[in-house]
C-alpha cells in the first residue's frame, strides 16, 4: 500500500524521493480510497502511522515539515512486511532474517526473546542467521514459476534480480508478499528448532483495528493542521516556551 502510494506520487523512477507525510496520506487515500483511516491501525494521526513502518519509511528533512522517504533496501523482501488480513512476521525477526544489504550481524537475545543487532559484548551469544541475496533470488525464481508462463514481466522480475516489489506486476504483489512471509516464517522456525527455542511466537500480535487512542477535538485539529501546513506556515507558529521545555526533557 505504501509503496504504491509513493509510486503514484513519484513514478517508478523517482519512487525513493522524499515526500511530506501530509502528501503521503493523500496518496494513500488515492490508492485505497476514502476508507483509509489511521485509527484502523491503532494510532491517532498520520505522523504516528508512519512510525509503524520503520523498515519501510525513513524520516528526513526539517522537523518543522515532517517528511519521509521510502527506504531503498536493494531487495523487495526488506521493502514491505506483509500487512492487511495476513499475519505479520514480528519486526525483529523480519529485519534480522532479511537485512543482508546492511552487513549488520544479528544475535538471539534469550532475555528479551528477540533478535537484535549484535554488539561487541555479544561473544558466545547465538548468532541469528540472516539470509543472503542468493536465497532471495531463489525465492523470486520459485515464485515466478508459480505464475503463468506467459506472464513475461514476472519472469523478467525474477531473472533480472532487481528484487523490488515495485518491479513486479501489480496483480502479483500481494501473492509475492504472502509467499515471502511464508519463507521467512519457515526460516525462523528452522532456527528455533535448531536451538530448541520453544513457545516464542513468529508472528506479531494482531492489531486492534476497532480501537483508537482517545484524542480531544482540539488536539486532533492541531495534528491535522500541522500535517497540512507548509514549511513557511509552520515557521509562523507561536511556540509556548513552557511546552518546548517539557518536550526537551
């Protein structure tokens, strides 16, 4: 959904250019219709919504004008975790499994029961196995074999190896995300079995789509105002020093 919103706003060639979060919301509405509401994701406004996707969206620019850019992860598997009605892989397991492009090593933290970036003091800690570029290439080839032989773009996407979801025809993207999630889940379960790690969930808890954080009408209005205002308009806002001090603490 988010990738498609960037694609609609920027085009495939400029999809990784930043945009304000207000524009992103407009593009999300344009992509999926007026039924898009941040409250469906358990957050009160679009600024909180973008924070739900740290592996996909990176804050950039001046804080006075909130902007985000689509992270170019070199491969589609890092670009979008499964969403919607599908179960989502826990973000720590997803990142540790697929973050091969950064060169970061990950370890299994038995205390927090999670995968995290390794640190110099982690000698002897169980290394969490990050997949390699070749593993993902094999997934793409296997997935392409499941589509009709006449669907040339899907096979080109797999053979060329660019890997980004936006390079795959629209009608195959949801299926690829499901396939990819299944492969990541299987990879994580093999790791758990190898190290006798039991009773640790692979999937994140389902979000409460029917609830939202309570928010006063004035606060909601101010959030919408900030999301809509230009940089020049925000620069003219009067800042209460006492609130600024509380923010800095």
